[in-house]
């Protein structure tokens, strides 16, 4: 029987990420960063307009409508704000005004906006560190939903924020940005795919977990039963070639840990990555040929993602 990966991979060369794909990936990251920065820029504009009504820095203390903006400019994050007393917040704003805004003279509003953006930019940088994984999950999810739709199969989805399941809507534009799980039924029975699940038998968070249960039938106790698991996958969305090897080592270790944990109840394992260098591609290909992993795909190749999505939907 032809191995599953043979349909979209002929050799290790097919797994390698091309220069064009790396370049396109960096452009996509830049566009996403700009998209995510837009709310911060608009907040800064709103802060500037309101603060411009102040004749001197001290007047800002009396402007309740920009209090949160002042705290942000003082370097206090939204999370930290929740743990501070009002007197602590007053001290932070007072320090901002005395140490930075008053020395700026009649440019105090510009100084305020600059410092606001510094803090917001730091928050953006933190969220961008995980953006590769988010974009990878989004792309794979959209591909899987497309496979299910083409097959005429209905699906349900788990909302990342509300943790509530719902039937897939007729118009599911943009839904992939909020999905933490998918559930459907194929000819073998009900299936559920969950992202970022901590599996008790392994003791670690696993990127992709395919279960032989429908979401409605799943109980908390089920996750400790090895027989409910069909496949596990590692998904690495970082496009920077400089970090590719480190990402692969992490994924390979995770897949080996899974295989050992499920030695008595064999499961399928697979790998999907955006940045795959030549040496990595050779290692992955050898694992496929040795049947150590069941499938693999390069995230930057749309045909490969469609193929591995079809495979997952049919397991």
C-alpha cells in the first residue's frame, strides 16, 4: 500500500522551504504586524487629541478620560493595572509628568504619545513572538474546513475565547482565526481535532491531537484514556531559517516522547513546518521512510497542506 505522504512528497527535496516561500513568509509577517499595530496607532491618535486640550502637563491629572492612556505611557501594562491601588496609579502618573512630560516643555503631548507607543509596542512585540504559531494554525484550520466542505461533511468548531462549541456557519469567513478545535464525522466514525492539548499520558502540551470521539461525547476523564487518540502532530509556523533547526529539534523530541508514551497503544505522528532546511528535510524524510512518523508537509506549500488536511480528515 502506498504510504500517505507519497501522494504529495516524492523526496526530501519537496519538503525544503524555497527562498521565494521564505521571502513571502516574512512579508506576510510584516503585514500581520502592521495589522495588529493599527489599534495601537489609533489609540495614540485619540490620546493626542484629548491631551492637546491640556495647557500644561499637570492638567493631564484632571482628565479622567485619558487616565488609562497616562498609565500606559507611564509604563504600566494593562495586566499590572489590575493589581495596583488608585494611589499607586496616581504615583505612576505623577512620576511620568514630573520626570518626562514637564522636562519636554511645550512638546509634552508629543512626549506623552511617544511613551504611550513605547509601552504598546512592547506589548505588540510580545504577541508577535507567538504569531508564527497562530498563523500556522489558522492556515491549517482553513485548509481542513475546506476539505470537509468539499466532501460535504458538516463540522463543529471550538471557539478559542469562549471555549464553546458551535456548528460551522454557512458563511465561515475568518472563522479560522478563532478556532481551537474541530469536530466532524467520517466513514470511520466521529472525530475531534484539538489544538494545544496537554495529554496526561505524555505530560506535555501537544500542538495537534486527533481523537476518535465527537466533541459532545468527550469527558474530562477521556483524555487519560490512550485508546481515544488517533494521531498527534507538531506544527511549527516560524519562517526564519535561522530558527528552523531549533524548532525541528523541539518537534522531533516531542514526537519521540509521544511514541514512547503510547508504545502500548500505537498512534500516528506527523510534522508540519514552515521553515524546513535541507538537513531537516533529509531527517524528516528518513523518519517517514522508517515509518517513525506517518506524514509531513511544508506549511508554505498549499498543495501539501491540502493533502495532509485531507489525510487528517479521513483518518
